[in-house]
């Protein structure tokens, strides 16, 4: 590591010795048509990379070569101007407004800025202000804003993880999420969480460590065509984030903001309040462990509530007390959560330097008692023109994520939501807040299955502390007026500690114990890039880049689990009475790369873009570790080439082809030992259960897309449409092998998955007057996924499994197709009923649905009237399915409202008997609902939803009211997220739920903490 740093420093120092050519100073100001100065405009010497960004007062200064002939001025929202320099040294530019969308400059792969009209592939840009939300989760706030992007949130826990995919799933076992790049430096988003369907804690997506207030813009590179320059790491696209740098500010500028929101559950199940705990209509509490009448059960098939009955209960010390309902017991258990985030930034810029420093502190209190999260962030951006030829840019960010307790999830004993699925509807949870008896043991309503929820949340805690630092330093040398050289070094490093406690006297772990885990993740990237930009005559423009990258990644983890505690509350190995199990893991990975790209423009209407990247990966065998990724893209702006009717403002046809891939995970090509539990006090090592393959090849994805972008009526209305197809083959999968080999699986290259889809973005400005503007946009995406083939002899590959229902990959079907047990039906589709009156389950598993939605969309409205702005986003997902275990067991346990309907009269299964006659047999309601267990079809729901995802009502306070207090600008706003589930076909749950970020947890639901409805206020001030 030290050697690599020294190499970078020598290169850094060597570049400072650049020669300085003869130059002259050019100064000026950039204004709009009314004479107001325009900060942030780019002024460049044509055909070179020499230029400047206008400061807060619109001024600029350039040291231009004597040979400079023309200046080019660009600013988004204004027409580009090109003027001859001649003998002038001072200029004034009056920019003409132009809402032409195709003239936008967007950030593409490797941080290269390009005119949007020249792109032959799809790139969507989201501004930083649109990524701020109630929970500081960047991924959650991207949902519904970009066509082709799908975000699934795991739960409403503080800092919960999110899963993002672009244009569908492509890999059977690999990471289907995109590569994240911040200021040109790839950052880790590895999900090392235990949030699975069987239990565990969600420790969050690492990408959410970034402070949203630091983000200038986010570019979504949707497919291989856009992301090919990132090679094997961008098989699933890339998200390129550019942070604020302080460029364009005048003097000292200070910004201060605070967003405070309050949270409560968006959706809670509909419970019945007519019958309490017990079975067969009976209950009486003695010890909560079956010492009384069904007092050990956790179901609500007991006596009728609010009927004047007197029954001994857990809180009555053996006395018979009124048997009454507790209709709000679950709702009252949740507290009003809150998130308060304060941001402070200080920035300054001169003709030589720019600097920005920011700090963020966020305090989140969860909706579940004694849960919460704190986030800290500090960032420093610094840029300086060392000489007229040499530019230094740098950035460093430190962040900390800290929690004393994060709630557990899934079907585990420490998920408090589980006892709201299995529970007594008469239980008043307020009576359980004093959760300890005098002897230190838990006080509870049930001593058979569930710990007191407050005992869980205060004693069986899960803490987290993650410290992270990332940043970069780069030098850019303008060798000539058309050629520059850039070298860059960046790193992303974090350490994380987690401690999960299990207190003595817990029902499922009476002896107590704990698990402590530590993680170290570090990725370092060194890059060099030659950039060439030159005009040839008046018709041709060439931009070319050649560069290389060295990536080195280290991942280390160690964990220690202690079984049994000698003294309560002491969580150290010295207090362990049983075995202490320790595990360590280490992996490293290197990818070396060379890449090149050339973009040729002809008369500003025809553009061609070619790129090639070659990766050499350490995780593949030497014979197969080199792989090349090419891409070709074309863009034809026909509105610049031909005469069109006046009502057509502009138009572009684009298309391209690319190939990218994905290397193997470390140690997939050679067998390694892993540690196991000691035997007779001696350490034991064993092989992994999956056999390595020394002949593996990388996964590969080929993709092509075409698109049409048009605008009409002076850009008041327009659309961007794209159609794409991509095929991923040579999938790296663990195939079943004979147990006689000593392994359970073996890595092989096999399988092909195809994705094809259509994306559409429509935008319009229906109203535009001096005081009133209404902008509306709609994005739509539809992706069709198909498993074309698997390995020879393999008919199915199981992706995930929950309570007997599987999501699978089968040739000819969608990736993520549900297979489970259905109702037996006759030829007319009627449910078959057995001789006892119960529905009959199919003998074999059947195809039941898919995790993939039919289509997704988002509708955004923004209305501005004078100083007021109203903005709203509606998020739409149509189709797809979700398996709800909460509904399955909520009905089995008799707690959901449907189980109280005609309970005492019994149920008649709607169907026909084996004789073909309609069923008329009445069965007890308890027996009926419990007979449905295992019939997956009953609890597989359409995952369609429509929700009001965002709402903001803002007011910009006039500067005439604030400037006397030294405030240059101030705004206040009401903000809300996830405010209203307008429509959902899945009862009692949020159909966006899932487990973790892997493909194996998608489409399954059980006891997720409810997603939060957030509402509050936002205040911003500039000084």
C-alpha cells in the first residue's frame, strides 16, 4: 500500500514541472438578456480544454494561448454562443434563453461531460435537490424519477437498505445492482447485512452514507451502451454522482438548512377485535406456558371479547378480570418517529481557486421504541490552478453512521412485528413497558413463543458503528490547447463494528450470548487519462480519450459468537460459559484496465462515439482473465440538418451496441479452506461447500438500443423514447454435483438471460406566464425478462425460497418465477373440496406468478406561482406478485379482520366436491383458515400500487425582507414523503417490501416494519 501511495506522489510532483507557453489574459462578464449576471457559465477557448466558470457576479478570466481564435460560452437553459477573439481582451456576453433539452451537458462515464444531443445512448440526470428526502436515503429518493430504474425498500427501520436495479435483473447469482461512482471514484455498496427472510438486522446500504446535500447531480447510465467504459464492473449500468465544489461562488458564501420530518406507519394490518387469545373459543391464564387453558398459544381463536366475560389474564395475578378488546394495541405500540437533518456549507471561489466545506448531522428516532440512528458527515472540496497549465482538484469526505439499536426483521424471535402477526387481540402492550420483574427475568403476556417486545428492544439490541473516509486528488495538465493529461488517485475505506446481544432469560436463548462482527473494506483506484479535443475546419469536431485504471480492493471480516453468559448484561468473551466461536475472512481483488474512446461530430448534427475497454481480472484464471468490451453509438440530430415545420423544435434519432461483462467473485477458481467449530478443543478447517473451477470465463452482456427524442411548440412539449435488448450469457452459477465429490455445488459457466424493454419520458409545460408556470412529466418503463437456457441437465435454478414457495429460473420463463402449491381445480376452474369441507392442495408445485412488474412509471407535477412552488410525485408499479407470509399466518392465528367474519357460524369453502356438486359443508372458521396453510396461491398477491411518493409546498421569501438581516436568500417548505397509498391490490402490507438487496429475498414479505409516512418542514438560508 505504501509503495502505491509513493508512486502516486512521485507522479503528482512530476506533473508540477509542466512548461508554460506564451499566453494572454481574456476577461469578461456573462449576463442574461435583462442584464442580470449569470454565475456558473462555462467559457472555453474553442477546440481546447482551456476555460473558466463564471463566478457569482458572472465574471471570468482566462489565460489563453496566443493562437486562440474563438470563445465558446455555454450555460444550461441558454443558447451556446461562439465569438471570434481577434485583438479583444474584454468581452460581454448577453445570453439568449433556450429551453432546448437536447443542448444539455450531462456527465457520462469517467466523468466526461458531453452535450446530450451527441449521445447515442440513454442517460438520465437528476439534480441534487431532487434527491433529498425525509430519511437521507439517496436510493429511496430516486424511486419513480427515472424510467427503467426500480427501487425496493426493505422496511421502515431507521437507515434501512434499498435495492436498485436498472432495466431488470441479468445475473442469476451475481450483484444485479449498478456501479456507483462519486466524483470519478467507484465506491462500495456491498450489502453485508443479516436482513434475511429468516431473521436478522438491516444495517443499511453503504451508498446511503453520502450526504444528499453535497450532491450536485446524479447521472443514471442505464445500460452497457452508456456504461461500457467502466468495463466488467458496470454490467448492470452505473450511477455517476457529481458533488458540489464551490465553483461559481462570489466571495464567501454560507448556506444553512434544516429538514425535520415526523414519521408514522403508512400501512398497518386490519385486525379483528371480536375474539381474544386462545383456541376453540377457550382461554384462561396461569403461567403463559400451557399451565392454564390454552395460555401458551399465541393465536386469537379464544373467547368473544367485550361480551361481559371475566377471565384470568397475564396482568391480573390469577384474578378474573374483564375480557375486553385492545383495538389500538399495535398502533399505540408505535411511536412518532422523527428525522432532523442540519446542513452547513461554506464555499468560495476566485480566478485561481475554489473551495467548499460542508457538515451534516442527522438524528433519527425510529417509530419502534428504543431504535434510532445518527449520521455525521464532513466534506472538503478544493481546487487550485497551480500554474496556467496545471490544475489540482481534490476532495475528502468523512462520515459516521452510529446506532445503539436497530430492529431485527424476518421470521426471527427478535422481530417484534412477529407477535403482531401471532398474538392476542386482548393484549394491551402498554402494560408491558415495565418489562422486568424484580428478579431480572422478563414480564410477559406469553412465555412460550414470544419475548416481551420491550424486553427485545431494550435487552436484545443490535448496535452499529461505521466510520468511512473517501476522496481523491487529481492533476490536470493542459499540454497544448487541444490536448490534456489527467492523473487521479482515489480511495474508499470504511470500518464497521456490530454487536448483537441476546440477554439471559430470553425465551429462545435462556443462557444468553452475543455476536460481535468487524468489517474492513477498502478500494483504491489510480487512473490516467489523455484527452484530445479539436475542431477540423468548420464541419468536423473530434474528441478522443485514452486512459487506464488500476483497482485494488480488500475485504476483511472477523466475528465472534459467545454461547452462554455467566452474569447478565456482560457481553465479553471472559463472561462466556460456553464455546466461543470465531470466524475470519479475507479477500482481495485487482483489476487492471486500459480504455479508449473517440467521438466524432459532423456539422453539429451527426455524431459517432466508439469506445473500447480491456480488463485484466485477478479473480479469473490466467488463460481467461483478459476480456475486451467495445461499444459503438450514433446520434443524428435531424432537426439541425433539415428544414422542419415550425412546430417541431428539435429531433434526434440515436442507437448503439455494446458488450460488457462481470468477473467472478474472489476464490471461485481455486479451492480454499474455511474455519469451522473446534473439535475437542482443536481448530478445524474445511473446504467450502462449492467447488472452485479453474477454467471459469467472465459473464458477458451484449446490448443494443435505439431511441427517438423530440420536442415541439418551442419546447413546450416533448418526449424521449428508447427500445433496448440485452443478453447475458456465460452465467457463473453453482451447479449441483454428487455428494460423493465432497462438495455440494461446483461453479460453472452456463445459462443465458435476455431482457428487452421500452422506456418513455414525456414532458410538457402546459402553462407559462410571467407569474405562473406548470411543468409536468411522465416516465414509463416496461421490461420483459426471459431465461433462455441454463446448464445442460439443469431444468431449474432456485433463486429464493420461503415457506415452501420458491422463486426460480427456468428456461422459457421469467427470472424470478414463483413456484408453489395451488388449489386443486376442476376443468371449469372451480376449487376442489374434500369430503371434510376443506380446499384441496395441488399435489405438485405449479407456476404461480412472477416477482417482475409489468411496467413502472412516475408522474411529476411542478407548479410555480410568484414565490410559491408546489411539487408532487406519484409513483406507479403495475403487476408482478408478492408472497405475504404476514397474511398467511395472520389468518392462521386469527388476528386479521377477515377471520372474525361469521366466525361462530363457520365457513363454507366456495368450490365443488369431488362429485362435482357445489360444496355445502360447514367447517369451523379456525379449522378453515388453518387448512389454508401451505396453499401458496391463496397468499400470492398482485403487487400493483400507486402512491403519492413526494409532496412539497415551498415559499421563497423575498430578499427585500431578509437582506437587512444579512440573509441573501431564504425559503421555507412543507415536505412529505410516502404520504398516501392511493391504490394497492395487496391487503395489509406495502407491496414494495422485500428482504435485503439480493435477488433471493425479492417477492417475499413477512413482518417488515411498516414503511413510514413522513411529513415536516424544510428551511434553507444563504448568507
